[in-house]
């Protein structure tokens, strides 16, 4: 089984990871919205497409981000039992 690593996994802290995730999502949304309006899409259509694509990009970037938290919760449950 191959391990799925997040592109932002190399950042050292959760704060930096979340910051990078937010900056990437906002930047991606603005870029797609701008490109959509430049090619002639209505702003509402461009906004919906940009938001949908940004959610997909955010999900891709954030995969595995909460895995350490799940592991700590499982360890705490094991210690409590």
C-alpha cells in the first residue's frame, strides 16, 4: 500500500500547514475567477466554478492533515482503557 502524502506535509507545524492551505485556496479561487471572467463567463458562473475547483484543490492539499490528531486520540483512548 502506498502512503499518500500531502504536498504541504513537509511544513513543520500545523499553523504553517493551515496557513499554506488557506493561502492556496484563496489564491486558486481568485485565479480561476479572474480567468473565468476574462474568457467571458458571467461572474456568478465564474464564482461557482472557482469555488468548486478550490474546494477540490483544498481537499487534495489537506489529505492526511488530521492523521496525527487521529493517532493521538487513539493513543489517548488506549491509555485511558
